[in-house]
């Protein structure tokens, strides 16, 4: 398969600029209104039909939606910032993300490619030495930053669409391109998966830039292990307010209960059968200095190298919370916010992928088996593909890390963008060769 008729250098530069636009205007999970609208606009320029809005989701599976007032505020902001208010209007209520299908000239398999598009809840560094600051594309949205590379992923997805559209005469079968909202917190994949979009995929590719420290651009990890099962939930403690000086004995301190629960959860015994993790990411509570706090809320996540270990951590975390609530005379409840399971990449697809990568210019090193060591929402889609008889793989596109993921100094080595575009496109174009 050849890209000789495509100006790859120009395509790469344009997608780097698109990545910078996404970076400057980041939106967190279920609020990617303007981001999705920009993606749709780019795809429609290619003559593609794009699915978006309520029709691509199952509302009951849209986990971890922001509070209505937050959704409304972000939607209003997007309406002011977008050049396509007609598209943003159709996504009101959090119906973000989109899908499109590129039909090839010849019969063949269905290939799925998923990229994620949401940002992190991080305030970006304002240091002039930080490249986005120096080059004028630092985030303009408070406490929103593409600190994990999803801005690059979104641009890579658009670039893949452009490259495949230019090579339709070489494409056998069809390519489903998925621009997923709400990956952070493992929220967005369940809704799209429940809607049945991936059941016909013969091959399915996920990918992520960075992740593994010490790799340069040109190193690609194909397949691996170590996807951690994970559950995200909010823990709410309800006490009784009272005057902190005149009648403290009449109150029940929700912050005290939440604090006790925080320390208790961080002390949960680990499991002998594999890795486990727990984190309490935020702690909110109280109304005033002289008021016994009646409400407190924690955002909690558990992880495990197997579903069973994650379930153990989740159950223990909730047991600890209940005990802390009882100790301080409070009540306790949880709110489910998202989850993802473990997955094993299909060895046959790993073999095919490595064979393609070994022939590609710009790929200097291939790693077959890596330990991802974290959760990824794409595993929900991948598991669905496997259950319907398809094969799946996750790729990691290496790049030097100037700061860890989810850090306020994180940045993308933009050389990875044109390479990842070519890799995804080449894998889609050669998928027809693998089918027996």
C-alpha cells in the first residue's frame, strides 16, 4: 500500500496545528462540545457522513455525567466558542463524541479505530519554558488541560480519516473511526458499546501516545498486558450540622467521617494474587468555619490486575467508608461513576501488526509485550469486539516524556502525530490481507 500520491508532510503539519487548537480549548469528559463539533466539521469536509448526538449513545450507560449546572455552563461556553453552533446544539445534555465509516472500493473486513478526545481536570503550567506557553497554545479554560495526549489522539483520528479517504481505491472493507468522549474516569466507552457500534468489527485498534518512559518517537509497542480493572465511585457522607461552639455535641461531623475513611482506604491490605491500587482524588465538605459539617464527598478509584482483585478493593473501600460513617454517627452512600475491565490482546493480530510495522519507514523499534500498568476505557470496546468474534490490540506510540501524564507540565512530542496517522492507516489498508 502506497501513500506516494499524498503530501504527508503537509498533512502532518496541518494535524499538528489541529492538535494545538484542541490543546488551547480543552474540554473534560461529556463536555467536549466544541471539540466534537470541530472534529465533525473536519470529517464532513471529506464528504463523510458523521453520527453524533443522542443517537450514538445509551443514556443509562453514560456514566459519570457532570452535574447539570456544569454541563450547562460548558455547553454555553462551547456555543460561544464554536464555529458550528448547530452541531453543539445537538449535543446538549452531554451527548458528545462521534463516529464515521469510511467505505473502501473493494469488499473486505470491518476495522475499528478508536481515539479519545477529552482532557484532564488540571490547571496547565504558566511557565514560559513550557512549550504550549512559549508557542501560544496554552489552555484557555480554567482547570482544564490536555495532560494525557488526547488532543494528539483527536488530531491523529482526523488525520487517519483524511489519509484513508485519499486511499479509498486501495481500501478493502470499511473503517469505523470512533472519537470517544469521557475516557478519563472510564466513563464514555460503556454508552457507545451498549449502542452496538462495535459488534461487527473484525479487527479493532486502540492507541495511546507516550505512557512508557524512556521511549523515543519511532518506537511502537504492539500488544501487551497489565490493563488494570478499575472502578470509580463517589462516596458521600451525611451528618448533622450544629453550632461548633454552642452545641457541638448535637452535630455529626461528616468531614471527620470522610477523613477517617480516607486514611482507612489508603490502609487497605493488598491482595496476594496480583497488583492493586486505590486513590482518593478529591475531598470536599463543609459550609463554614463555625459549623459542624453535615456533608462531605470523596472521589475514589480502585484498581486491580484482575477483575476479582479490583472487586476486593472496591468492597473493602466501601466497608471502610461505612465503618467510618458509623463511627461518627453519619450515613453513607456511593454513586457509581465508571469502570473498565482487563483485556488480553489477540496474539494473531499482534503478529500481523508487528509484521506491518516492521516494513514501515519511521518505525525504528517494535516492542511486543509491555506492561501498561493502568486502566483504559478502550478495554470496554475491545471486550465487546472479542465477544462478537473480532480481534483487538492496543498500540503505544513512543515519545520522550518531559513530564508525567496528568502533570501540569505534560506535553506531546508532535513528531509522533504524523507517524501514528500513517501506522493506523497502514494497518487499516492491509487488514484485508489477513482475512482467511
